[in-house]
C-alpha cells in the first residue's frame, strides 16, 4: 500500500510537533530554540519587481532546509505505534505499508482494519491522506493469477489497484520484474539522447562526453543495484541507446548496425549497461568490506563473515539475486580487497570491465 499524504510538509502542526519533541527528550533551551525556529516565520511572493504582503506561516516545516525533513520524520515517527502495525518503509513523506496473508480474503480484512486505525492517527495529528494518489499493488509470482481485486477502503473511498508503482525513483511491478523500470528508463534516456544529439555539432567532443556522463550515465546508474538483476533482453534495449551515443561521438551518420561499436566502447572508455551494474556492485562490496555503507544493510548483505560457497539455486531467477551474484564476484576477484584506496579500486575495476565481454556470472 503506497500512501500519499496531502501536503505533508506544509500541514505539520507546530504544537503537536513540539509536544513530540519534548516527549523524545528535547527540553529547555533546545526546545525553545526549535520553537523560535518554527513559529512566527514570514513569507512572501516576489515576481520581477512585484512583491506580495508578508504572511505568517502557522503550519508546516521549512522545505529545502536541513532541519525540515528531520522534524517531519520526528512528527510521523509514532505512526509505527498503531496497534497491529504491519511492516512500514518510510522515507521522508513517502510511506509504504506491506501486508502478507495466506489468502486474499484475510489480506483484505487486515488491510481495512489497519486503515481504520490509520485514519484515527492521521486525524489526531492533523494530516490527511490523498486517496486519489494512494495506490496498492498485489505482489505475486508470475505464475499465479489473482481472480478478483481486493476491496480496500479508506474513510469510504476505494483505494485503486495498480500493476506498477514508482517508489524513490524505481518502478516496481506486481511480479517484481524490472522490465517496467527498464522501459521507463529507456524513454527517459531517449529524451536525454535527443538533447545531446542536438548540441553535439555545436560543441567540442570532450563536452559531448561530459554531457553523456552528467545527464545520461548518472540517470542510468540510479538504483542499478536494485534493478540491475534484470534480464539480458532488457540490457540489450539499453545497449542500443548506448550505441547511438557512440554514433554521436563519432559523428557517424549511417545506420547503427553498420557501425562497429565494440572498439568504440574501449576507445571512449564507456561501460556497457550490464558492466555498469558489475562496476557498482564491485564498489558496494568494497565499501562493505570497509564498513562504509549504512548499518541497515548489514543484515541484508552480511559480508563480514561471508561464505564463498555459492548458494544453491535451481532457477535463473535465483541466479539473478544480488546475494548470489555478489558471492560469484568475490570468487572471481579474490584480490579485490587489497586495493590501496577506493579511487584506485574504481580505476582498476573500470579497466577490467571497459571494452571487454567479461562475464562473472
């Protein structure tokens, strides 16, 4: 269940927030300082030389500030205290609720019972749920069919079911396959590619490469440790776009199929999409070895005492898991722990991958 709170940051009530801060142990001068930070703030609108009257804001936390997101998290932190709370994943004002039951009927009953309690919590905290933007996804195996949609209600409004949903920039579909995300990413990268193409003839080649890494490569890298276990066919779609980048760099006007791109990947030191996944996975493993990743990932990826025996799996789906692929990478690069520094390690990894068809998995 993907919740959408209506104007979440702007509707935080200061008295409630201050009471919660005091409850968590912030008192005295510190509490008074935060009170002065929140109250009697004035804002106005300026367009060219025209200015509106100044108005005092009575609700909300300042957006774009360092304290704003932190204060909002403090404000909604006790949502987990709702009795019978399922698993919650919260990031700023994005809140997701996960229910798991043996039958659709039990799932529907549990979800509706929780939403009744959630409604009371939101009301007591001065927050509102935007039911038109709140959606739910029924995650299931690809081989299983759900005959009927669940009837999940919030204050009399029916929550819409969707087969795919975007969360923190990554698209998830109900079968937990990444073809949806790759399709959306391909569309975004195509638009970026069009922009690069239009300016390529007006700027030097080095600037075209800079545009590739700043606009195209960065977008392709986002969340790749999550969706990077996708299929070869999905990577092939992204590879076609990268070949178009090489055509732009070479100022080649012919057909892509007539351009020998393999030497060009090496010439421009450009990693293919699947190699980018390996590249990022190498970096993740290296940082885990140095305890330079968030503590929350320790339980998910316990590399401190990692066993080098690859876990048994019967399917390609199992071999695509990040746990399986991580151990496979460690077995194929046992010396990766001995790089003197992280920048040097990245350089060595890129030299190993670029322009090659090395496959570790």
